[in-house]
C-alpha cells in the first residue's frame, strides 16, 4: 500500500501540475488526482465530490492533500476533507517541485510526506541574480 495524493486547487492548477509531472515521470508512483474548485464554489456543495476524489486515491494508508493557496476555497474544502475520517495531512502552496519531490519519496508514510512536500517547495525556489 501507499499514500494517495489529492491536489485540491483552483480550476486548472491541479490538472496542469499532474500533467507536467506525468511528462517528467511517465508513471507516477502514487495514486494521484486533482480536484479543482472554482473561486465562487460553496465548499459545502462541492464536499461530496471532493470526498469521492479522496476515496479514489486512498488505498488505506491515508492521503496527502496539496492545496494551492492557504485560506482560499480549495484550502477550506481540504480542511473539511480532513475531518471526514480518512487519515489526511495537508500542505499548502502546491507547486511542481513539491509534487515531484513527493513522487520521488513515494515509499514514505503519511506522517513523513508533508515535510518532504514542504522541502520540495522551498528547494524549488531559486533567487537568480543574473
């Protein structure tokens, strides 16, 4: 078994991140899906569909939920998902370096992957003075 990955993002972001990741890593080692939320969606209204997405990626070891912007609607949906009973860990500021880093450490458990995701995001930021 392995941890599932659910990207809960604004429209277009999660799908794009997964699309690029699958070009770089043709076979993602973790079951991964995007659930995208419009900026004006009601979190309560989309929760059943988000919960279904969560269940699709969960093989029993829990789900790492990556959101794009802390405090925005996708983040609020993710917070509600975390209270439904499936073991969930959430990390905000989803990025391609974050997602790729998680995929490169697919053997880790749910308690370790949030730090790996955050390190991927931090290490993916380069301030180039050139």
